[in-house]
C-alpha cells in the first residue's frame, strides 16, 4: 500500500510537470494550443490599440472564443486545424461607447477576427492573419 501511494504521488507530479511544460511550448494543431491565457490585443492592422481600451480574446478548448472588443463583449466559434484557424460569425452586445473612434476600432476588430484563417505564436505573441504570412491582429498573453 505504501508503494502504491508513492507511485500515485510520482505519477501526479509527472503529469503536472508535463502539463506545465506543454503549456509553455505552444504547438499549432488544436485549439488547446491557444487556450488558457487571455490574449490582449496590441496591434490591429499595424496600428496600436486606442489608449484606454482593452481588447481581448480567450480561446477555449470547447472551440469557442470570447472577449472584449473594447466596449462590448463578444463570443463565437473558433476551430483550429494545423496552423489554420476558423472563426465563425461573432455575436456581441450592442452598447454605444464614446468616442466614436472606440466604436470604429471595435467594428474593425470584430470584422478582422472573423476573417482570420491563420495563426502562429512568435516570441510569446499570438499573430492572426487572413492569409499565410499575413498579420492583422497581434496579441500578448496577460
């Protein structure tokens, strides 16, 4: 019995160590490679995000994405196959936020996210684009 408990503790330690190490090494292939952190947008089509706005994406293992578009919350489907990403139609709340630039950024963000078909993680940043090598959205993990 003593050995069985020791073996069980070793097995749990090994599994936890493996889980921690695979989370640090993001591997394309399934949505779990994107799942976990809240990704905060730092760049939209080469432009920095408006000061005072927080645009986020949270990818979940149940093939969903949700977050804040800067003013309104959004959610939708997101599936990964290899380095390909497919984001379904996004639903969002419909509050108005001032100034108008916030609303324009939000509309642009949601449209760009829906068009994303490629992803990669480079230097701890998540990059999404609508074609191989294209980068439209750049996020950092929070």
